[in-house]
């Protein structure tokens, strides 16, 4: 396991290293604009299986992905008019849009044909999305059903029995106000909040 501490000067170097790890089927631990996440290449089924085993996450539960901007979402999913409205108002930001998945998204990440798409307002996440050029997963850095620690040291202790499964750690420091992204389903005609997180219903006008 390799660890890189972000220091304001090594963002691109860290993004390139993380992209290389993703291309090789590895798992990365990294900061987002909400909490720390775990990432693998969204097209790599073996890596997705490793990630689920690490978290103890049920196979039937979907896993969201990150792309570099709202326009890129349309390469991998369908942005309904409602989803487009939310994207224009709140992306990049702490919002996960659940939208109909395109054919390039593996079933291992979807649920009932839908996929969660994120564009975090976080420099490393955006730099990695651009460097990697493809979607990568974003799921909380914790064992399923447990709270996500705020810093890398506590996360590695949290995974101590399986920590060797994490190939690269990007340390962005302590997350002072950990709160997950707000998840909004835009699959049907009426949007609804699946999880209220950093963005409130009022923020979204719902």
C-alpha cells in the first residue's frame, strides 16, 4: 500500500498515480467533498468484486460513480430534464443523481437499470476523473452499515483486518464536517430524495 499526502503542490501527481492504480484493477482510498471514499475502475468487474468484499457490501446494492462534469454523465447515463435541472444548479457538488444507466455501465453497479452519478466539488476527485478518463466508483470508506471515519488513520484502523486490499491512499487530511451526498432519484416523472445528506430538500426545491 502506498500513501500520498496532498500538500497543495502534488495534486496532478497524485491523480496520475491514482489513475494508474485504477487501470491496474486496484482500490484507492481518497477524499471527496463529503466523506472519504473507495474507488475502483467502474468497468472492471473483478475490481468491483474486490471492493464489495472489502466493504462487506451486498451484491444487490448499487454503487455510484464519479465523472468529471455533467456533460460526461450523458456518455454513460440518461440525464432526464429533471436531472439536467439539478445538474445545472448543483454540480459540481454533494449531489448523487440516480438516472437511467447507459449500456456502458456494468450491471454490477446498477439497480433496476439505474446508476448513481457524481461530480464532486473536490479538486482531487475532478483531477482524477480527468486523468483517468472513465468513471470510477465512489462509495463510503467503511464496512457496510458502519460510520465512516473522518481521517485516513482511523479509516485504515477501521479496515485493519483487510487493509492490505487498499492499494493506494490519498490523504487529504481530516474531514471536519462529514456528511454524505444527497441522493435524488430522477428515473421517474417525479424526483424524490433517496437520502438527504449535505444538500437539504429545501436546497433542491423539493
